[in-house]
């Protein structure tokens, strides 16, 4: 099926149109594929632009370089070359067909058949392409599915899932963003039957996809579907607390994937971070929002400064969202006002260090740390307001008492 697209694409920037003009001048058979076509049709802004072409990757690389376009062989084994124009990447991938799949990876071969390439894609709404003549090539009725808000696998849902089990999670991500009707029954049935295949995926791929689900729209609905098909039970066998996460999202908490993960999964956070192979920063934030003193409405500014002196504002704000979601019943508290106060405060920094103890003539040793902590305890008790000079004056008193 083909149909004409409008000659003006308001969702493509002038820079993007310029770059496409340069690429099409040397690769006239190339087409826009996947998300860019889908989002143009949906009237959404386009962030990334992917293209496909019948030319072999080595030929694409040489053609771009001969035209003076920077070309990076980002994935020659998978047929992908990245053109870099005005510091922006444009991925160009040779048409492919699957030779062998194992549920995680695929062995591919090049083809010149556009329909064959489209048939290996996950969903009909992602299987469309558009050439420089602005003609839409839609082999599996993706345009109609997009208009109806239907996320449907290309071909047999079970086959697509067995080829790559990550498509289970991708289904829920796209359902949240583009699904405006009831989820496709064939997709839901296939996911339920093959959900155990998720266990064979690398945790890096799972977390990458899960992050996008957690930060996406329609979170309550998509969590319900993931629970219904057994996906949440496979990903988090111990337990999940969907209600707490939903309450937190409905209260207006930021769409932070790690914060939402902390609310969703009550299991030991160190173990969870290790199992999902979170980055060091993600693991630190996950542990921080899940434990430690929580800022509470009614606390004084001095109380809040004491907390800020020990944890980052981001962690403390995260704890307030967690606590608000847990304390949804009973007396209503003004968490919004608390977060406003907390956000407006500068993070106090204890003004002394070990060198200040040594500067008084005190000999090095364990006692330096003990004395420094004495001053810090006093500084905290004073609401973190004493200046460096005030701390030095208190240090002098400590030294005098110990002499």
C-alpha cells in the first residue's frame, strides 16, 4: 500500500531537512524508516532520524565520504553507517533479512527487498518507510493501526517475540505512547505464553527498556497490563508495589526512572541495583531515596538544613515523594510546601577540615578526626549556620578543654 505524504514536514527542522537533502543527493534510493515516519504521521516532533538503503554498508560508507560527509562505521556487521551532519547523527542501515534468531540476537543477511526488511521489524507502526519522493510505503497497514491507536506485531506475535524477547517490553512502551484502544488480543496472548523468555535477556537490555516504560505516559495502565501478562512477576519475582508507584506518579513526582523503580520494587535496594546492573550513580540514588531520615512537613529550617548537610537535595526530595505515597491515608500534610522550602535552600557545607586541626599545632593522628567530628556535631546542632570563624572559635574551646 502506498500513499503520498505532504510536501512540507513541519515536524522536521530546517537542519534535519538540510541533512536529508545532502544524504538523498548521494543515496537517492534511501528511505526514512521506523520512528521518524511513525511520528510524522502521528504529528509528533521528531528527535532521531533513521534511514535504510539497498546499498551495502561498505558502499554507503564510501559514498558518503566521497561526498564530503563525515561517515562513522558504527555497526558495519549489522549494516549500519552513521552520517554526521552539523554534529547530528543520521543512521543509515542496509536492508536486512533474518537468517537466524535465538531470542536475543539475530544473524542477518543483506537484501534489496524493502518488504522483506519491513517484515523483520517489531510493530506495524514501526514498519513503514518513506522515500525522497515523499511516498509512504506501508506493507502491513501500519498507518491504519496508528490512526486507530493499535500496537500490533508484524505477522505472528509469537514469532516476533521468539525472535527477540525484548519485544515484550517494547510492546508495553509503545502501547503506552501510541495505544488509544484496547491492547491487541493476539499480542497479549503471545506475551503471556512466552513471558518466561524475558529471563534469557541481558539485564542491561531489560533495564534500558524498563527505564523508558517507567518514565513514559499511561503508567498505571501499562503496569496493569504488565502484571496481567506476568511480566512484572518475571522481572521482579519477590514483589512489586504498583499502588505506591501509581500514587506517587499521581501526586506529581518527577518522571525519574530510578525513583519510580524504588517505589515499585520494595526488595533490598543493593541487591536490586546489582541484579539490574545499575550505574554507580543510579545505585547510589536508589539506595538513598529508600532509606535515611525523611524531611517532614512541620520541620524547622534548621531541621532541613541538618538533613541537607548529610544528603543531596535530590535524594531528600525523592524520600519525600516516597513517604507521601506511603502515607496516603490519614491527615493531609502539605508536602508541596515542604518541597518548595527544601528546593529553595542552599546545601550547607561544613566549613572545617582536618588541616584546620593540624594548623593549630595539634599532632596528626586519629584524634584529629575525633575533634573534627566534635565541631561538626556542634555545627549541626546549631542548624548548620555557624561560619568558618565560628567553628574555629568552637574548636579553640575544644582544644582548651583537652589541654
